C-alpha cells in the first residue's frame, strides 16, 4: 500500500515497457517491510535534464534508478560523483542527500561482472569485446578492467564514444591493451552486447555470431526477453551466456545500500522476484 509516508525511488528511462527492476525491488520492499516503491517514469531525452531537476524538488523522493538513454546525460546534473562514474562517464544511481545535493554512482558494471564471476568464468588475464560504449557499456568495460581483463576491444556506432572510453580506461589501467573500431568477436574470451539491439523485433545481431568460438562467454544487457536472438544464436554454438536480468540481481544489493535501505542477497531477490517477459 502506497501512503503519504512512502519513500519514492524513480526509475528514469525511455521507453519504459522493458523495465524489469520494479518487479524485483517492489516485491522485496513488501517482503522486508520497507515503505518504499520504485516507480517507472518515461522521459524523452529532450525533456530529461529539466525534468530531473524538478523531480528532485520532491520532498518524499530518496533517489532514482537511471537507465537508457539517460546514463551519460545524468553525470552533468549531479553535485558529486564517485570514481566509478568518472571512469565510466555514466551514472545509473542518484541519491538525494539530506541537504538536497545529488550524489551519483554506477552499478551496471559491477552487476555484470558479478554475474559472470558467479558463473565461474575467470576474468583475470582474459580478453573481452564490449559492443556499445554508452552508459552501460562504459560501466561494464570499466568493471571488466578492474577485474583484471588483459585485452579489450571497444566498438560503438560513434567511433568518438569508443575512443573516449578507451582513453579513460588506459589512463586508469595503463597495462590494459585497448583496441577500438572493430566488433569482430573472433579471438575474444568474453563478448558483451551493451547496445539496444535486441529490444525491437527484426533488429540485426550486434556481432557476427559465426565468428564467435564455442568456448566464448556471451553476455547481454537487453532485458525485453530473457534469451535475446544473440543469446539464442550463441547457445546454439555451445557458448555459455548471461541474460540481461542477471546484472540486475547482482547490483540491486549495492543499490539498496546506496539508498540507505536494508540490503539482501541476489538469491533472495530471485526468490521474491515477479519478473515476466
């Protein structure tokens, strides 16, 4: 039951139809007896900066989850950012502090890497291709670098975005070998789709699956369906895969701490989740 005392967490993005986080957070809040609610809010890019400033004037808002396409734009709207946001150049979590100032953090990368490592895939010394250098791709690339990946390929439709991300990574991780400009997955241990491709019927595959070796680990960020065309094609080749929602289960405990709520485990979140596709 939402009352006048309920704490609001906004879920900001566009479009909202594929949002899965409310179907995890809200059942958890109910189970834990936390008087809070995650509310999807569809905001188009042109309206987002002005809307976000007004949103945090609300007296009963604790913070926001930020998703596509606003993760990069959000950084300039904050009063303080964490080093993770600085490296990624993107933000997916906003906390409104007691004085009204806004702190931004980024959990996408840690969530993605946590899922990969939970599945037993060793990342130290491995090679990884990240396709998509926007907010989520930048965060995943940064966390893969932090996990000890030795070689990384970066590709984006905007070559400038991929090159900028590569520059940030090499400044923070000078031993990391970074290449940009190619999305050929051949020769990589881990391949990540961090683009929106797969959200719409008829989207092309983000990489040429014929070039992926059977031992490759293929990860996805798209959550519209559990197994996207990319993941189904990769599984047909014998690849291990990670679905988009795995990242959510891994990062929500950190989000809960960030917002000052009682935290939990990915396993408990899975047990109460009401995700459907």
